[in-house]
C-alpha cells in the first residue's frame, strides 16, 4: 500500500526549520505535584483552611504509590472473534456475589454480603449483583444447589459477569461443580482475602507470610484438565536409570504438589528466621521495662488513624479493607511523660482464613505479648457488636485472650448516637473517640496512664551530679514521683524496674 503524500501544511521541513519551529513554542508550565488533586485538576487555595487539620496522617506517600498505577477505562483490547483467544481484555473483573444464609436474621445476611462486596471492591473488582439464598446448610455439591446454580448462571449471562464470588469457603469439589454450571471463574471468600493480602503486602516478612498462606490454600485445590495432570514418566525419561528402574513414575500433579510442599517448608524456615529478629526487639523493650500497647480490631475500624493521632507516625491510611498488613511500632508518652510503645497490627474480619492466622502468627504475637490491647471498633458500622465478637475470637486463637483489653469506639463523628449509647451500655469501660477530629483522644490518653503497668520497685535515692546517666534512665524507663536538687546531688523518689533498682541501691538515702 502506497504511503500518503505529506500535507503542504505539515510543520516538517528542513532541520533548521524544525529547530526554529520548536524554539517558537511557549515554555511548558511547571505545576507542583502537591497542587494537583487526585483527578489531575489544580487545587484551589482556601485562605480559611487549616493546613494542619490532617497533619496526624502525615504525607501518606505509601497511599500515593498504591494509587499511582490505575487501569484506564475505555481502552478495550477484546477481539471481535472471542474464540481466537481466551482473555483479551484490560479492565476490572466484573463479579456477581452469592451467599448462603444459614443462621441469624436477614439483616445479618445482608451485612455479610455487603462486607463481601467491600472486599471485592478492595481487590479491584466491579460488583454487578448480589444474591442470598436461605438454606439450612450449604449444598455439599454446588454450595447453592443445582437449581439455584442454573439460576446463578442466568444472572451471570444477563449481567456479563466473568467471576462469581461465594460468601464462604468452598471445598475443592464444590468449586469444580459450581464452575461447571456457571461457566465462569468461581472463587470463595478465602481466596478473595488472600488476593487482597497479596496486593497490599509490602515488607519481606509480609510477602512471605502471604505466599505461605496462598500455597496452603491452593495445595488441596490443585487440579488440571484432560491428561495434563495425569502424565507419568519412568525409566530413562525419569532419571536415566535403565533396566530395573522403569516404573509408572510420578504424575504431573504429584510432582507439582511435592514442589509446593518443598516451597512451603522453605517459606516457614524463612518466616521463623524473621520472627527471631522481632523477638529480639521485644526482649530489648522488656529489658528496659517499656510497657507495650497493641492496637487490634476489625479491618477498616481506624486503627492506623488512631496510631497517627496518638504518635504522629504518618503510617498509611486508606478507606479500604486490609490497608495495613505490616505491623508498625512507635514510641509514645502518657500525659505525665511515661514512655510506652504503640503497635499497629493487621485487621481482622469475620471468618478470617485459618491459613492467614497461622502464617501471620509471628506478627500477631505482638498482640499476645502486649501489656494492654486497644480493641478498636467502628462505631459507624451497622453491627459493631459482631465485629467485637469476631476480633475476640481471633484474639483467643492467638493466645491473647487474657491480655487486658480496652474497647475504643472510633468514628464517633459519623456514628449514630443510639449505637454509641448501646455500645457504652454493653461495654462500660469503653472510650468513645474520633481519630479524624481528635474527639475523646485526651480521655483515651488519661485511661492509658491509669491502665499501663507501673514499675515494680519503689526507690528513694540521692544520685551524685556526676551520675546524670542514672537520673536520665529513671526518667526514661521509670516513674518519677518526686525530684529535688540538693547540694550533694539529685534526690529522687520513683518507681523503677528491678534491674535499675539494683544499680541505684548504692545511692539509697538515709
């Protein structure tokens, strides 16, 4: 095909003409990234706005990175003949949700499906339809029954969905049988949560924990089609042993399972090694008698926002489920100056996959070994009591059921006053706060002052001025009750840990 002739109005010409044309263009306008909104428009300047109103959340660079790569709508690469290739689309998955309602009220079933929809959206999917079926128990074959499975197929065809998400954990047999009926990909709640964790894992330890949980989940569900997983090899093909060594050999699926088990064993060793470093840091804090506080709670309850409000840590905050996976430890002080550590942990959810609990056990030990647990609950949620129950169940599984617990009802600015009153009636020691506005944070800090463990040994010493290091350690790791500066030195009346008390014993005042 002949190339079209160049237009007479084309800017192209001799090299000198092109250089002159480029030189005549206006200089590009530089716009600071901080002046751009999320949609690329310039932000207006409001003289009345308080630039420090959201300072407790920090710069949120991690959140910017997470949102940096987004799919662009309207760019379809799907071919007209869909039989030519299996997948030729660049777009979000379109999903239909299906749940089986076996107990509780209809409102409970709807809340559970709404949570599943939030999980699907966090994973990057577009929810098209949500269905709930009332049954005594899930069907052992297709989860919803053969008739309802065919109705689900009709909904999938009508909506153009390419994935079905089930609100429960499917057995391998249920997964295969349901896919055979609906003719699209089927995943369960566990696989969906694992996918979110895989997207949000950032640290080396977090990625290893998620990979281990995914392999534990996929091992019993490994399958193939036709003869691809049943091939056998023996004799020279297997190892070149020759006469006397020929046999049926290993099927392909057996080989894959063996390799997965070997990878799982290696991953467990790596996670154990990473846990040793975490235990060393915990031992150092215990040696210095620094009290530890762990923030635990349901996912998206505002735990990271509360950490930022109390310490100014600047950790990632996002209105999404499981935005935080890697624990963050920050140093804080009570209003009276007592130091303590505050740990932000991964959020929990109803029916949290046991694979994740097992894989994240080394991380969750931060909660089990804390002196105090701030149990954060979302006061604006339709059913906060169910969140409390789900979190306490997981805390019991990891051995943190006996740790002193303080319930913190967050998002008070968006909660129904009747719900807040009900929670305070059911949880008399609960503290109502808003991490976004700062409401109730002072009361929470005063409660921390009362609830944190006090040093065990009471001392009254006269420390010479040349031993200022001991005075500093008493202030840093103890509780100073009285301090006087005299001619011979600094007189202290304080409570300290046994190790520091032994060092101060030689300066005991008469």
